[in-house]
C-alpha cells in the first residue's frame, strides 16, 4: 500500500472512531514520534542489557521457540486463576 493510500485509510479509520481515550493515545504517540530525530536508530538508545535481551528474543524466534497469541492468553488466564 502506498503512503497516499495508507493516509487515506488511516483518515477513514479516524473519522469513524469515537473512543476519545484511544484517539488521544494515538495522537500522543504520533505527536511524540513526529518530534523524534529520525536519524537516530532506536537500537542505539537501548542499554546493553536491553540489547542483549532483544538479541536473545530474536534468537528464540529464529530457533522456533515461540508461542501463539492464543497460547499466551491461555497461560495468562491460568496465572490469574491461581
């Protein structure tokens, strides 16, 4: 989808969305993103510990050590029931 098409679709979604809290959250996120220096890679802003955790997660995905979203939801429900 082109940038023009994405903007058009995004406008349609916004025009039909009435949850003020969610709209405010999206507005704040886009506003903050627009203020960022886009020449800076977010990875460069991570601590070494965060980078190691991220790389570990990437390795887990490569090794197929993942869980479906439904499985995670089931596990969370089990934790809440304890």
